[in-house]
C-alpha cells in the first residue's frame, strides 16, 4: 500500500469521526431548541427565545460543516471504490 493511500484512508477515518461528533452535537442542539421553545408553554414570555436563537445559529454552523464533510467523505470513498 503506498503512502498516498494510507494518508487518504487516515483522512477518511478522521472525516467520518468528525462527522459523527457533529451529528451528535446537532441532535443535542435540536433537543435543546425544542426544550427552549416548549410549544406547551402557555406564557410565551417564559420562552427562552434568545438562548434558542444562539443554539439555532450553532446548529446552522454544524449543519454546514456536516455538508462539507459529507462531500469530502463521498469523494474519498469513491476513490477507494
């Protein structure tokens, strides 16, 4: 196995690991946003909209990173097929 293939396999493994980490973070952010914007709260002034906004902005960042990583993973996997 040549050095380039070994490096690419390392990159693929690292990208998959980071993707899983981001996927877990995204799932946690979704749960957090849902809890902050509880639809059963009768007093809308008790909703934590600002915290939910911060969490949503982070979710958008994570989603963008995941899309980029997914493209990279697909290209690397296509190389090995």
